[in-house]
C-alpha cells in the first residue's frame, strides 16, 4: 500500500496524554499533519490557490487560472499525486470543464517535490514529454540526480530508518516525521525541467524593467516569470534546505510560497538520510532576504511541507512564522547548539534589562573561535532581529514577568493578529479546508 489515511487514526488529541511511549510534541504535530484534504489557501481576481495536504510527506499546490492549472511540487509518488489531482477535480470541477495542467513548478530538488511528476499527466496517457513548461531553480536536475541516483540506494536505505515508512503505525511504532506523517512508498518519476530560473534564459530583472504590477519594490536578484498569464516572482535560495531551491511570490494575491525553507520543525541541517549537509548561515540569510523583500507586501504565507497557511493581518501575521523559522536556523547545528541555546534563552530572559549585553556575555565557543560568523556575530544577528522587530510592533516595553518575555509577547500578539495560526494552541487548527478525503 502506497498511502493509508486510516493508519494514523490513533493520533487523537484526547488520547495524547495517555500514550507514554509517544513524545507529546510529535503527537501534536502528527494530529495536525494528519488533517488531510483539499484546502483553498487564497484567491485573487486572476487565480485561486489550493493545496492538497496530507496525501504524502509534502503538500501539493494547485494554481487554478482560467486557462488551466499550474501545479507546484507534485508529491513523492505517481500514485499519491494522481489521487491528489483527482480530489481537486472532483471537488472543484464538477460543473465545470476539466482544466488542463499547463505547467509544473518544482520548488526544489528533493524527491517528495518531484517524484509524482508523471502522475500529473496520467490523464493524457503518460507522455514522457508533456509539452508544457516545467520550471525549476537552476541546478535542479544535477542535484536531483546526484541525490537520488548516484547516492540513491544508500540514501533510500537510510531514509527507511529516518521516516520509518514501512513500520506499523501506532504508539509503539511509527507516529510521524515532524514535517508530515511519513513519505509515500509508490513509484518515483521525474519530468526534466524545461525552464531554469537563474539559468541563461531567465536572469534577474534589471531595475529599469521592473513593473508596478510586480507589487514588491525591485531588489537585485529577483526573477520574474510571465509565461502563465500572470506574473510570478522567484527568489532563488541556493544552499538552504536543498542545494537548489526557490521561494515564489504571487503579486496579484499578495501571497508568498516559502517552499520548504520555513516549516513547523527545527531545521533539518544534517539530514539522517544522508542528503547534502545544509548551510545554516545561508539558510538564515535567505529567510532574512525573504522577510525584507516580501514581508510588507505579503498577506498570506504558505509552505510546501508542514507549514500550512497563515492568513490576514498583513505584515505582522506573515512575518511571524518566517522570523521564528529564520531564528531557529543557527540553533540547530550540533556544534552550535549549546552556545546558541544559552544565547537565545538569555535574550528571552526578562530580568536582564540589557538583553543584547546579556546574550553576548554568555557566548563562548573556543572550538569555533576562528569561525568568522559565530559568537558575537550570531548573537548580534539574533538580538538585533528580535529586538528590531519587537520595536516595530511596538510591544517591547519592560516585561512584567518571566512569562511575559518580549518574544512570547511578540508571538501571541501576532498570532492573534493572524487569527489562524494552526500551530498555536487554542487557535483554529486549520484554515481553508474544503473537504477531507
Ligand atoms: Zn525538501
């Protein structure tokens, strides 16, 4: 069996405290990622953005435009993607003509974001070359091949231990993998890209060619693609969660797809399955760039894995998960973990007054004293960002108690502004759900 929706029925919130064998956070994460179905993320005059979630480890995004569908990240397996597309068609096209898939986009080179590619064109009789644009970040094919073919057998074997997809599901077996429940075990396929963002044909847009319809102000390094009847703005993020990856901004919908660069987990810097080690510094840098580039012009944020949609409230609502995600990056590297944890807890401590001073005072890592970007620099980055954003939101006054540190107030204020943070206890658990499978 490739995918079984009933396998995780045991993830009942009422039973969470009665499963001593299961970590409470993993259980909670499992409850949320088990909410499977078709979601409408947002819409604008030009198109509607849907996601099918819980049909694989990753989410599949469908842009429904009058002229057809643009699919972003066709899951991991031929079988799961067919089921996901069918769900969309069954629930949105009953009284309408079936819309053709007119383009495919891969946000990055991990198998759960391209493995189902050929299943998308099953309706057309499985053509090897479907004759539609297939858009990917530069370097996609080389990295997809090196991970999944050169290192494929070893990595597939190690992935079995990492995701435990073949174990029985249950409190004494496989519970979830944080990002999602597990990875599907169907047929992996690939349709090679025909358009490379950052390749010789799709270079960044020079300032003189920037249009007001792109909504965000021009910045160097942004790529625009106009081939679908509406503009998309791509931000390449090489060397982050994947060696080649990109975020996608939808100007008409004021919406940002953050690929897998922000999720509801600690960042997976050193993947147990043996994928290329990630550069925590580059990752945090590109998240900062995303916040600065798109933050003010973004009302909706969604991810291709784990991270669901954050709606409404404008800048504050869209920024919070991104900032939280970015500030997790330097903390996840093993060699950094102790020092950075001390750093962040000092920043949070309400009694210190001068938090920046306190944070810098606690950092010491002689093992990495030659590294140009450890110690004071990382702490400065964390404290500057934290305090800078808090000041923008006008909530950084003298904290009243240990429970009322600047960061916790920032999160709760903004979660309220968002009104729909599915990971925030007490908030609605999902938004936009149209139908369960
Ligand atoms: Zn990935």
